C-alpha cells in the first residue's frame, strides 16, 4: 500500500479523525488509500508506527476555509490533501519512514 509519514501531533490528529486535511507544499496526482505513519521525530508516542488508513480523495491549493480541518493556518504554497474514510488499525512498528508517498507493506 501507499503510505506517508506525518510528524506529531499531526499523525495522532489524523488517526483520531480531528484532522481531515493534511497539508504539504507539494501536490500529488495519487488518489486512494494511504497508510498514515508517525515519524520517529519528534519522539511523541507512538513515534515510528503505522496508525491508520485513510482515503486521499482530492488535493487543492489551501484556502482559509481549510484551516480548521487542517489544524493549521494557511502558509505559502500549501496544498490541502482531503482525507476521508479513516480506519483505525492496531499500531504497527515501522523501521523507518520516508519523505513523500512511499510503498509500505503491512504485515
């Protein structure tokens, strides 16, 4: 499956359903399921784990309207990645996260 690493506390906010828009300074044509992984830094529990699966269904330039669901203010060149269908999984320890969207096999 495709995966993406988020720093904390953003990864926990997505996994809890409180954050339904992820923001990046880059866009992607990818649409579909993504495993949300928590980066190892900062060391906020559960650092370095796969936390949930979400559906990435749209990407657009970020607007002020997106701030509440993104849990962050608009910043230069920000893109809103719209997430839905958040599915909890038992946290799975990862060896290492990566930049960008990457392939990850859940065991």
